[in-house]
């Protein structure tokens, strides 16, 4: 981070009540609760949690369904995570948000005096673009949390290396 600190994320498949059951004001107890999920984990990775200085901040991963869309509502549209919130496993949310921010301007310039035509054109491109990334994100989410994880990720690395 810009202050020189290092933030570590670790992800778990747990019921929503799990994070509510953790006393995040008690760093030792919170770390123990996380590390319990990595009892057989490599010590060099476990220590990243065990020796962390900061407080644990539980955050749920939310996602809209891939292919989420809506009928035109005159005078308004959505961009960024609002229309296509997805898990972080596509690594494209910020890229899409910036593209979404630029595309309405391009559409308005291409349809002078016709805001509705511009927003319709923007949404017609937005929906398939978002669906593709959201589908990849949803598939990657499944892969990352498969029972044999991280095998699925390793398989992806090998497949992409062989395709290159
Ligand atoms: C852990 C993690 C890792 C990620 N890694 C990547 C990555 O590697 N690559 C990538 O491309 N994307 C990544 N993303 C996704 C990316 O961060 C988001 O897709 C992107 O930030 C969405 O931008 P946004 O402007 O739509 O929304 P946000 O960045 O969420 O911005 C919305 C803003 O609105 C503000 N706000 C909310 N409500 C109100 C209100 N009522 N009034 C005023 N302001 C309000 C919020 O405080 C926030 O600042 C990651 C996300 C997470 C959580």
C-alpha cells in the first residue's frame, strides 16, 4: 500500500455466520480462527497470517449473476460494479469499470442530441462484455475452491503455457 504496508488476503468457503462469530477486536483469536482452516498449510504461508500486525477484516464475496441485464430506463444507466459485480477471480472489475466510464462518452459523441440512442448503444455493448467477464469470474471462483485446490489453478497455468 502507499504507506509501505503489505495487505494479505486469504479466502475461505464458509457460511455467513462464520465471520460474524469471530471477535475481530481480538487479533489472536481471529488469527487462530483463520489458521484453523489451514492446519496442514505450509508454515511459510501460515506465518503470513500468524505474524500479521493488523486486525482481521472479514469481507464477503458478492456477485451478480453472469448475464445480469435490464430493460432501458430513460435517462439513466449503470457502470462499474453496479451493473456487473463479480468475484475478484477474473481480475477485470477495475478494467471494466474504467471502460464503462469511457464508453458512454464515446456513445454520446456518436449520437449527438440523442441521449437515449447513446445509452442504448452503450448498454448493448456493456451486456455481452460484462457477461463474458462475469462467467469467467464465476468459473474461476469454482476452480479456486474445488476440493483439490489449487490443482485447477495449476491446470490453467499449464494450459495457458502450452497454448502460448
Ligand atoms: C480484493 C479485491 C481484489 C480485486 N482485484 C482486482 C484486480 O486485480 N483487477 C481488477 O480489474 N479488479 C479487481 N477488483 C475489482 C475492482 O476493485 C472493482 O471492480 C472496481 O473497484 C469497481 O469500481 P467501481 O468504481 O464500480 O466501484 P468502487 O470502486 O466500489 O467505487 C464505488 C465508490 O462509491 C462510494 N459510495 C458507495 N455508496 C455511496 C453513496 N451512497 N454515496 C457516495 N459514495 C458512495 C464507495 O465508497 C466507493 O468509493 C478487486 C476487488 C476486490 C474486492
